[in-house]
């Protein structure tokens, strides 16, 4: 697949909002490629989220589960740096887990999704976090996403419950909608910024608080709490 460029909107540090600003000239410093994995139960909207981000479209109609793993590329501008996102769309079914486990180690960022209309998909997030703890890199960037926020009339998981779980594990949280596009670009650009953010010696940390190897919230992790639009405060890059 051929990636496309987008830029000019970046997540505001600490507010969970997108602020429009002029796009500076693209530089060529690395890292030039970032591998992002989409994780979560089957049917939570991983493929739809990826299609919205990549093509600006919504996949409507009959649900077709992803078989194994697929990927798409998109080039974005992050603080003036051209970054190629290689986004892996994984199958949520148990029978494909052994296949997806092999890709965990190569991922620098994970977007972990549940469906706000499915309590079961939310309850299974802890199991997904356990898998991440076992198979992913220690310093992987993790973001929790409550998808299908446009279907508020069928909500089974409160925004505050998603924020509370994110706070427990010390990861940032957003509610998203692949149908309307709400917070979709923000989520991808936020993790891209955190992974590619300040070089060593530039001050600050490279990534937001992530899942520790003991599966306990990291010391001093920034709390995720509900905010307008279903967004929790985003850690500084």
C-alpha cells in the first residue's frame, strides 16, 4: 500500500485537543518508520479505525473479521519530521493470537481498543494488557481507545470507567469514532509524537507512561480522567 502525507494538525500537549498550526518544512531526521499495532477483541472497530485514518472513509455494511494480520502505511508530519507509520491491523479472535504474538516485539506503539457498546470487550482489556506485558517491548507506547463513541444510545461502558482503567495502568485514554472521525487522527499522531519525540539529551521523556513489566501503574503516572469529547488528559511527550 502507498502511504499519503498529512500534517498541520497536532495534538496539544496535556489537553487532548488538536490545535491547528502551520506545518513547518519537513526534515529528514530519523526515525523514519514507526510500527503501530491495533489490538482488541474482534468487532471493536480496528479495521474501521485504520480505514478512517488512512483513507478518511468509513467501512459500512456487513462486518468481516480480519484474518490473521494486515497492514497499511501512511506518512505523516510530526513536529516537522516525516514519519512513515506502518499500522498493523490484527485479528481479535483467539485462534489467531499465536500469529499476532510474533509481531508484538517489533511494535513501538499499541492502540488497544474496546467497543463502548460491548461490556465484554471492555472486560477483556485486562487480558490484552497481560499479553502486552508478556510479548511486547518493555518501553512500548500504549494508548487505550473506547471506540464507537458515536453510538451513545447503546453505550454499555461509561467514559469514566474507561478513564479509570487507563489510570490504573498508567496509560492515556481517548474515546474515538471511526464513523465520525472523532479523535482518530489525534490518537495516531499522539503515539507518533511520543515515540519520535525529543532526542536523547533534549530534555523530557520519549514516551508517555506505559504498562510496567509488573503490570502495576508506574510511579508518578499522569492520571487519565474523563474530559469533554471522551478524552483523558494526554501526557507530555
